[in-house]
């Protein structure tokens, strides 16, 4: 009986330890990318993703002048049409770090004509 109580008490500790390892493993193996490299989040950044592989948990850093640009997380339709749909998340600090989710991740600048001029990226994270 005492042995069963000891094992039962150890289960939450082991579960917590396993969860900690899994979370830190993911963080330690996530890559960080600066969108547009040294040019930052600017015109014609749309092709910046070409040849790159992304994973869920990777971080995209968007550097830009917040007086002129922003970063909006949008769905595929809003990306294609350069519109900001209901529920879109808008970042405007000039130095935003956004974690990729598994699947499609679409980002645009909603300043007038900026998205149409190539300030947008579409990322598929595995």
C-alpha cells in the first residue's frame, strides 16, 4: 500500500518533467528569421521565402518603420486580395516577433498599396 502511494505521488512529477522537456526542446530547436534579411519588411519582400523551409514554432522577426508600415496576420483570401478581414491581428511596433503555426501563415502590410507592391509573405510551416 505504501509503495502504491509513492508511485502515485511520482506520476505528477514525472508528467511535469516530461512536459518541461517537450516545451524546451521545441523552443531550443525553433529557428529565428529576420523577414527581408537586412532590407527588412519592405517593398518586394514577397519572394524572401523562396528556398527557405519553415517549421511550426519558428519565429519571424519583422523590422520596419512603424510610421509607414505594419504587419497584419491574415488568411489566404485576404493575402490574395490584399484586404484585412475581420479578426485579423495587426502589429505595429516596428520590431515584431511572430511565432509560426503549423500550416499556412500569411502576412501583409495594410498601408495603402503596400501589399499590392509586394509587402506580403506566405509561409507554410511544417
